[in-house]
């Protein structure tokens, strides 16, 4: 019965239909599948072989055809054949633009040479010293750096910031000998200082000409990066630029740029040329994250007259000084307190020209030589355009009123005046 209905199909017919059904055993089905797989694999392999043979035939045909064609052209060629001239750069045979490719046939000039700096180190290494400063108040090493022996009798050139604030200065020679040093003179504006140690027969450095430097020539630095423990470290690179304007502290300086590695502790050491001559005093390195290969040195042509004045006078004559200590009045503070932006005066040098002109602590300097000032660097940049003894103008705010005065710039008598500008 199917779906509730009687199945009227005869029994004999059912038996006949069952006998005619194409039934296969499991083994027969598996054998048939294996045969079909073998046929497919054989077909794929045969196809790949045929394709490979075709590719080889085409390649050989093209190669032999090109070879035969060139042979025939050479055989048929005559003295009357046209000579095709190589196009010049920027030209093309059909009038269009083309770039000429110049191959290296071994006859060209070699433009890059690897320098062995061992000779430079041998010549200049003994002229480089380590410098350590100590503070009496804390009895700890305040800073460390490097220096250059400028004379056989013990004059040493270094950076001002290396010895700044140091009560006790020690010089360590290349052979490890320690010697107390005396400060002869220092100049904060140029970041140069001169020391003297009691010694004779020292190996003095040879000074070169920084104006003759060219971008790309070798540059070698020797110093104590990271401290006296690494004294005598040699790094090398090239001159990256010769006249970079960089703000150092509150002053703008023109410096030599190099990719020779210069780190804290290298300061005060030499930057050398390929002849082993000192062409700069290493001073500044950009150490912010993401910067690498940016080192700077003060050109020796700028350093030389400063060193001579420091030895002679103890300071650089003619350096202008206003004689004030100040704090910056920010935009937020100016808005909150209802004050003008500028420099709040904390102290004025007694008997200075600006004090005689009427400036007092609590005043706010708003303009200097007619230009607005927003920070100490602005004021120092304007001041450094003048010499001591020259007259300059200044505007200051006091109790709701603005006053204009003129006064003569004083002369700095030493590096550590205790005033900001």
C-alpha cells in the first residue's frame, strides 16, 4: 500500500524490474574510481609535456631566427650602411624626449673613496682630553665632557656648558693622568671656555681652516660620549653642512653639521678633517626621539679669536649686557591677570645703565629696540646685534602704564654674570 492506496503492480513485474537494476558491488565501484583517476592524471601529465615542448620549440626558434638574421645582415652589410648616432640626454631620434643610459666600463672616475681614519686618530688622539666637574655643595660630578689641548704648556679649549657650575675641574689626559684645571675664561654666548693645567710638553692639536670645508668630505670626532669611561671614542662620517643656524640656549649660532656620531660627553672635543686638523669644537646634538646622525660643531675660525681674548682678558670684550633676570609672562598668565605679554623683571643689576634709566623689579618688558619680546631668546637675539656702549630702547609696563626708556648697553665682564641678558 502506498499513501493509503493499494499497489496494483503485479508481482511478476516487480521481480522483473528488480533483476534489470544495474547493481554493482563496492569493490567494482572502487576499481572504477581508480581507473578514472589514472586516466585524469595521465591526461594532465601529457598536456604539461606537450605545452613544455611547445615553449622550448618557440624559444629555440626565436633565438636561432634572430641569430641567423643578424648573421645575414652582417654578410649583406656594406660600407654604405647608415650609422645610427646615440641620442644625447634630452633628445630622441624621432624628436621625442629620451634619457641616455651611461654604463660603467671601468674608465670613469671613482667618486666615493673609503677613508682609513687611523692616521687621523694617531695624529690627534693624544691632543684630546676628558673633563670632569664637581660641585662642592653636593660633592658629586656635575658634568663630564671633552677638551682639546691648544698648547704644549697646558691651555685647553672646551665648551662653556661642560664646566658651567663646576667648583672643581679635573682634566684626564689620553694616558689616564689626572690633573686639576683652572678656569682662565669662559664665554656663554659662544659656548667656549679655556682651562689651564700645570703641565709641559703636551701634545698640542693642529688647527685647520673651517672656511675651506666642503659638504661631503670626511669628518672625524674624538671624545668621551656618555662619560670618562668611554674616553677616546672615535666616530667618523662626513660634513653634512657648513653653515647651519641653530638656537643653542638663548643664542643663535652658525655651526658645522656632521653625521659623525656626537653624544653627551663629546661636547668640547674636536671635529677633525682628513688631515687630522681641528676644524670645529663639537657642541650640540639633537637627541629627540626619531633623530639620528645630526651632530654639530662650532667652526674653529669662529673659536680662535674668542680663545685668544679669553686667554688675554678672561672674557670676550665688547659683549653687550642689559643686566636683568626675567621670567616669561605666558599668554595664559597675561589673560588671567590682565597683563601684557613680555618678560617679568625679577632683578636688575645695581649701577647698571638700565637701572639708572628707571627699570625696576616687577616691571614687564614688552618691547626691546622697538620689537615685541615673548621670550629670553628674542631679547638675546636683539641684544647681540649691538655692541657694548651702544644706545638701545626698551619699553616696560608698570601699574597700568607703559614707559619708554633709552640706555647704553653695558659690557659683560665674565661669562657667569647671573643675569639672563
